[in-house]
């Protein structure tokens, strides 16, 4: 009996060790599936709060996991651009023809509704910035999901702690929670629609974000058009392309 219990204990320990390793595998695959060599999208952001609804449209280009450019196309913000090159972020206002570097707390400012600048431009190299661990399983909208905790290893991240809910069936993110260093819940993310592409790539085509510090508000980010592997200008992800 003692030997059988000892073997059972050893198997449980091995399973726990495998689970801890699989958390990294899950997050690494999550990054891979959502990273495209080149990508062009057009989309809509819809913010709702006690004052009503506001809409904004945009077009965006990305290259790999680090280069990103978004340009607003609606009348109110037309021509406003946000550029991320590696880890540097810049904001361009067409009326002033001015480029503003974004650093520190400025990144937490609202880009649109509940979405901050760092929310929409964060890169995909997750394991370079977070330690990850498996917290078990949880049902999310009828889907059996891995519950993964991510703890920041650097201060150069939007959120010190994140909890992800990743479907076991297809390794797709279904929901997320973002926390402050104090442990306070900051934002909730609900993935509503996903589109699949060749090579196992995916795109979250409709996501709702709720800022828990702004009760009663939510923002939906919806992708309306996608072009995978478009031809991009050589200087697209540069400061001179903002003018």
C-alpha cells in the first residue's frame, strides 16, 4: 500500500511539473498563432458609457511582433496616427504636424474609450516579459479553458499581472483579466469572435474591453477587413511615414 501511494504521489508530482511547463508552451503557441509576418486591417472601435455611444474607424499595419502603425479614418480623429517601432511609441497629430514620444504613465492614457495606447500596441513577445504558470481549468462560455497566470518580470509592461483563459480545444484566448501591482482588477477582456487563417494563424476579430476603474463603460474593438501578407512600403514603420 505504501509503495502504491508513493508511486501515485510521484505521478502527481510529474503531472504538476508537466503542467507548469505546458503553461509556457500554451503562451508561446498563443503568441505564434496571433503573429503575422505582414498584416493590414481596417476596423471599428465602439465605446459605450453613461453619456452614450461613440464610434471611431481606423486602418492598421503590422510587421511581425514589434512593428505597428494605426491611422484613424473617422472625421473627428482623421489622420491621427500611433506608431510602435520595437519598444518605442509615437503619437502624430496632423493639425499640428507634431510627433510626440509616449513614455511611462502617458501610455496608460485612453486612446479610445477603455482602450489605452499600450493596450492596442503591446507586442507579442510575452515570455520575454512575464513568468507564467498554470492555475488549473475553468469554464468560459461553455468552453473548457486553461487558466494561466502571468506575472511581470519587468516594470516595462502594461499590467504587472494578467490572468488568461485559453481554450484547451484550439489554444485560442477567450478571456483575460488585467491587474495592478496591488492586486486590484483593472480591466476585463472578452473575446467575442475569432477568424482562422492558413498556417494555424488566428485573429481576434471582435473583443470587448471593460475598464473596472470606469464603471458602466465598455469598448468593442472590431476588425472589419483583413489582408494577410500585403506589400508594405520599406519606410512604413518610420517617423517620416507619419507626416
